């Protein structure tokens, strides 16, 4: 329910704004990669729409930000993996202890029944 609300009332207007932004910025701009010489650049100048440049920079920023977050969260993922392995190991140990406890109780009950029968005889 909340995902639908977010999708319809937040993401759809954002997408509409981005489309309007792209249509409003269709004019061509010159992209120059040589900051030292604009007359004789080492790399050829590119004429491209302004919104393409802005969207490309936005995409690159998202990728770089996601990569930075992924690297900084590495220690937390490692800790999570270690704790998960430890939890699994402890759960199997607990199950083994429960099984042995049940077996010991059954053995005690069997022995007490035998001793009660010995007393009756």
C-alpha cells in the first residue's frame, strides 16, 4: 500500500518534472574537455543537448555515491556475515544439547521405572 502511494504521489511527479526539464533544455551547448585552450583543443569539442549533460552527470553522481556507500559499509556486511555464521553454529549446538537432554531424561525415566519394578518384586 505504501509502495503504491510512493509510486503514484511522489515518483510520478518527479518523473514528470524531469521530462519537462529535458524538454525545456533541448538547446545545444559545446562541451569542451580542454580547459587550457579553447581555440585548438586536444580533444574535439562536442555539441550536445544540455539535458543530456545534466542527466549524465546525475547518473555518474549516483554511481559514484553508491560505490562510496558500498565500500564504507563493507565492515558492516563482514560483521553481519560473521554473526550469521556464529548464530547458525550456536543454533546447531543448542539443538544437539536439547537432543542429549531429552535422551538423558528418557534414560532417567527408564531407570526409575526399572528401579520401581525392582522394589515391587
